[in-house]
C-alpha cells in the first residue's frame, strides 16, 4: 500500500503546524513584550505580507523562467503553471472574493461578526445602518468602521502556509537531490539564484508565520488558519492534481 504522504510532505506540514503551535505556546506562557514585529506597520508586514501574493507570483515566475524552462519539457512547464493557477485560485477564494465577500469574511459574518462604529465615535442611525450593510473587512475599514464580533480565520496563516507548501511541492526535487542544487551554482548561475529566491521567500514566510502566532490572533483563529491552508494543499496536491493527467504532480528530478 503506497504511503499517503511522501517524506517531503510530512516534513513540510509538520514544520509549519508545529511552528505555529510552538510560537503560540511561547506567547501564552511567556507573554513576550512588544517588539518591532508586534507592530503591524513593520516593513515585513507592510511590504511583504500585505503584498504577499504579488511576491509569490514574482518568485514563481522567475523560477519558472530561469529554471523550469531550461530543465523541464514544455508539457511539464504547462502543468506547473496549471498547478500554480489552481493554488492561486484557492488563495483568492479564501481571502479575496467568493461571489462577493471572501470565504474568510463570510466565516466572520456567519459567526456573528460585522462592521460597527468605532468606540467613542458619534454616529447617526443612518451611518450605523450603512456600516451594518458592509460584509468585508477591507470595505469596513475604508468606511471608518470596526470589524468586530466574529471568528477571524488567520488570513496570514492561510496565505503563508498554503503558498509555502506549494513551493515545497514544486521544488520537491531539492529535498531528494541536494547535489542537484549545488551543481546549479557551477553550471547555471541564474537558475541557482532563482532557486535561492524561492528559499529566501520560504524563510521570510516562515518567520512572519511565527511572528503572527506570537503576536496576533487567538489559538482557535490560528488553528483554523492552519487548517484551511493545509486542507487547500491536500485537496490539490493529494486529491485533484494526481487524478488529473493534464496537471499531474511535479517530477522529483530537475
């Protein structure tokens, strides 16, 4: 009977889930003081996380152009692009749009949340009614309201883990063939740099995931963020892709 999870998959899922658990436990036990990363306006959050999928797309594009185009067949390249588009669609549905509000915003509203007047700010009944008809966090904040009262699935966890697991899959060859990575530096410098860009992105993503667990969100919000991130990866890389010949899974060799 074949294993459900391959070694690189077990390692990746364990890494991110355990990182969130340990980081939250550290926060709960030691109550760390405020730091640069506890400020939502830190440059990593503003420039990297808030624009996260743009960076993910840029790095994937560089990896595809500088590595895959030189090493994989045209069919394999198109399959990789199809996988990336499916992963992007899942992120988009979860965090941006699902026939209106995103999945995360819909969960928030369905669990009793909504857009309310800011505390201490005088508002008219008409203004309250206007805010009550807003069902997305972004729109609520733009209108000067407070997004309160519901279960806030950690969008940071969803994006950071979901995208990271994708890169672990698309670069699974690296997990099984370290000499292949070192040979890139000697034979194809640009390809080596593109792989390093992916590894750098994975490192920053992991660090910001840890900071999210330490300073932001409660344990249940982090749990559901991890859950939906891993479920998205499992649905695609364990469910859909292996069973659709036109998409398939990434090869284990470069």
